[in-house]
């Protein structure tokens, strides 16, 4: 039996430009991180596969 060769595609990852946040917005996001943490971790795990 022969295995089919996988097609490998090159992917270029581009990050969006950094947002300019006010001090208040930064604090707000830091406090709300616990609510978003699980989604954030799940996204990272999906990216590793």
C-alpha cells in the first residue's frame, strides 16, 4: 500500500496593526480578561494543530 503525499502550502501570517488604546480601555480589558481567557486559550490550541 502506498500513502498519498500531503500537499504543503506556505502560509504567511500577518498581524493587524496595533490599536491605540487609552489607559481606561487598557484597564477595562485587563479586568475583563478572565471572561475571555477560555476562548483565548482555545484559539491558541487550535492554532497549534
